[in-house]
C-alpha cells in the first residue's frame, strides 16, 4: 500500500526548497518503508540545491534520518515492523571487493544508488504522478520513505531517534575521518578547518582518540566557542588573517600531525597539507565542487613524506560503527545533545536551509512529530 507523505523537495537550482505532498510506494523486493522521526539538515543537502553536488532535479532531499519500520518487502529478513533504524547514504551490498576487504563505504552498489534505489527506479512520486529522485537512494527528509534494506542500520529502541539521526552522516563522517581514516594517535596534534556539523565531530573524534592539542579553525566566533565544547583545546579565527599557515605552524609548535579539511575547498586542503609537520597526514573530508583543484608542490610531497588522503563517509562500516557511536553517546563520551542547536518542523524546512546557508552553528534537525 502506498503512503501519502510530506517531503522536502529541490526543484530548481538556487531557489528555496519546497514542502510538498508526495506519494511513497510500498516496498518492493529487498526494500523497507519507514516512518521518519527526525532528519538532520546537512550541508550536502544544501549542495544539492545549489549545484555543488550535481543531482538531477526534482529531488527529495535528506540522507541523515532515523525512523521506524512500517512495512517490509519480500526477501527482507533483517528488519521487521516496529524496528528502529538509521539511514546510511551509502548502499552497501556486502559482496563486492570493497565490502569484502573491509571498506564498505566504497561499495560499488552505492554508485547505482546516487539518486534512485539500486535498481534504478524510485518509489517517490509527486501529486501529478511524476517520479521524484531521492538523495543517495534515501530521500528521508520526509514523513515516510521507502529505501533498500542495504541503506539501513537497525539500532536499539532505547536510543533517542533525533540523536540517532545525526549518526547517519555528520557524526559518522567527522568522527570517522579522525578515528577510521586518519587513525589519530594519543598525544598528537590536530588541526580541523571548518567547524560545522562535520568539523565538530572531527574535533570530538580527535578528542576521544586522545589528541593532546586540537586546533579549531573557522571564521565564526560563536562556532569556535561551540568547538571548544566538543574538545578543541585552541581556536583560530581566520577572519582577516593573511598568514594562516605561518600562524598555525607557530601555534602548533612546528606543525600538526593531522589536519582535516571539513569545508570542501581545494585551497583549504592545501592549507591543511601545508600546516603539517614532516610525515603528517592531511584528510580532505568536505565535498568540493567538481571543478575545484588541489595543487601541491611535487618535490615537497616527496621529501617531507606528508600524506594527503580523502575520507568518504568517515571510512564507515555502518553496521559496526553506528552501534559503537551509540554506545559512546550512552556512556557520555560522544556529544550529540549539544550538537543540535535548533529543531524545525517540516514546514520550517526552508528556514532550516537558510539558517544553514547563513552559518548557524551546530546542527539543525527536522522533527516529524512522534518519536516512538
């Protein structure tokens, strides 16, 4: 049975998102329908509305969601009606080379589910009956969504769903960049460029890993204040600073062991690489525009043995990492409550995107009502 649902839809680049009533079809083989409790408003969603990430429109937004299973399709044995689940914006088959070698975040199936379900079709249609694409096979900025079972992770029912939603992207991406990709060591020095939702979690990932010095770099004083709550030992406001590299090199006492570009700009990745000490590791976390470039001195790369690497989805193993992050939250070590700086109703979605564009600190979350 299909389900009427309100959803946040991007229809034209550069224009505000719209809230529309759509029709969500019942799950097919291998699929699951969920009733959303909450969905984080992520910068990647914003990037889809302005063309930084090129998705075909119209597009149902949302990939950072948590909800409750309401229907299961044929062949689904891992989930049952009533299960609490979190979305994963990478569709993970469990069979390909990457899945079998412990790198499921690079699963080849995810390339077939960038704006549809893995079979190339969608279960979302507008009021006129026209199909709507879905962000990364999810489209969970909606009251209901039908996803492939490979895009879901079952979680403990005691976990608050609005907090759990954050794990689906921002927390996993930032925390994982520090812990999974860079493998930050205790006693090390780290610099994090950009302290939005992802950057804050890179900071707390470094802190939980035991970094002795964590420098938060941003242009916003309120954002830097929030970064300190997440574990930054030092803050650096780059507004009006011409000699960023020299200043950070001095502040870190000769360079950082790790540096993270959580902005998604080639020049920021270059700065992250430049602030490293010899043998250090820079990680590009934010998603840059397609034409953006990173330019490095080839000789310098060789003689300093510095490393520049990417981190996609925090090198996530969702079925393993999501429960671990929940355990860290429940033990009081992972900050999720503090990450939510405003909640919105679905009707307030355009304001949520405006706040994100304006640089509001922390994470905004759209709450769909009943959390149980």
